[in-house]
C-alpha cells in the first residue's frame, strides 16, 4: 500500500514527505502541501517547513541515565557468541537510556544543529548527521557512517583512522552498502572512503567517519522508487552484515522495540529524494524521555569501549 502510494506520487512528480520505521510496519507518507507544521517540523539539508527558529535562551540542563552496564554486557556477550559462530560479522547493538532535561522536544529540535532534523507530533525528535540515500537524476548515492571517537583525545583523528577495529567495521559496512545498492543500481562504485567529520555537542566534540558509494538507476526507476526504498531497508549502518541473519540476532539480544529509531525520513521534491537515518533520537514515553543509541560490534570490539560509545552518543548537537 505505502510502496504503491510512493510510486504514484513519484510518477506524478508530486513532492512528499516520508518516514519509515525500523521494522517497516508504521510508515508515513504525506504530500508536502498536507503537512501541518503544528504536528510535524523538518529540516532536511536546509529544506524546512518553518521560518526562523524561536530563540531558546535558558541554560541547557541535560542528564543521561544510561542503560546499565550489566544489561549491555549480557547482550554484548551474546552478540560475540554469534560472531564466533559466523552468524554475523557486524551488528549494530542499541539500547534505550533515560535522560532528564528542562528542554521540550520542540526546543531540542530548534537548537540542535544537524543535516537531518525532525520533530514528530510531540512524540520524538531526531537530529541526525547520517545521510541514507540521495538521488540526482539516475544517480543514487549512499553515505554509510561507521566509526566514532571523542575528538578531545590526543591525536583523535589519527587514532580513529588507524584503529584496527574501526577499519574492519567500516570495510564491512561499505561492502554491505555496495551489495545493497547493486540490487537496485548498476555501475556501483566508491566515491569517497572514510571521510572524518567533526560534530559539536553540548558535552564537547565527536569525530564521525563515513564513506560515499554511488550507482546508476534504471531509466524507468521513478516508476518503482517506493520498491527501491523498501529493498534498501533497513539501512546497513544500523543493522549489520549479513543483514537478514543479523536482524534476527538484533531482535534476540536487544529485547526492546526500536520503533522509528534507526528508520529513515526524507523528502521527494518532485525530481529527487534526500533522506537521513533516524539516529540521535529522543522519544517521549510514559516513563519519561528516552534516548536511543548504540554502535557497531565486530570480533575486534571491546565491551567497555562499545559501552562508552553508546554513552558518548547521548548528546544534543548545539
């Protein structure tokens, strides 16, 4: 139904907004002229549905109450057992952590600085640095992000680029994305490998590493762009490799519902799609605000370091 709706809108060259959750069970597709800014706010690489953001002058109060090390370690050990048995080579392990802040979700949306921002009906806010796919004519590009380090560490960029674990993780995700794009495109190639970006947060700076992979779509791709999107999901960077078996392991070890976290959202402007991965995600629940975060696990991972990465990713980019 949703795939057909996307295909119809693309064929008609009608601009639309879309959200697809991690399990692809609760997708939302809306023509842009039907979006109510009182319910949905977005900023997608500078394309937004609001004017100047209202000023937020108060000091930021933000406290993270991370998932327990015990819960994380239990899941991590199960992941490593699957890796030893060859069931997965890379698995993105995530968990929900409680946070306390005096900011509303809408205030967080306005003050955060990110390529992809979304405030959705007061339910959750996203401020993501990660591109999913973009199209430009028949060219489709993906930008997998894997590799994070505290920028304040001595020689942080060199340590990130020379880390055996981070290199193995990045090679694996690049191969996965190349394989994914090869399902829907020809002439798939890597345009950029391991570019490092500096991200400012309310607690300091982080380094993030990403690559660029592209391919050429068939001439008639707009007739089934919805099918293409769903074939590529979930994003390789937030699942793992091999994808299908790794997804089964994720369900087994995480034991919580990711919901819209690690899904995707974006815009079709009448010609092209621009979309981001829904990482850096805060959700309103009955128990309070929840921040979902995680990172990629490989055979070379260290449990303490991976847990620290999960904690380091609990931030607001201001």
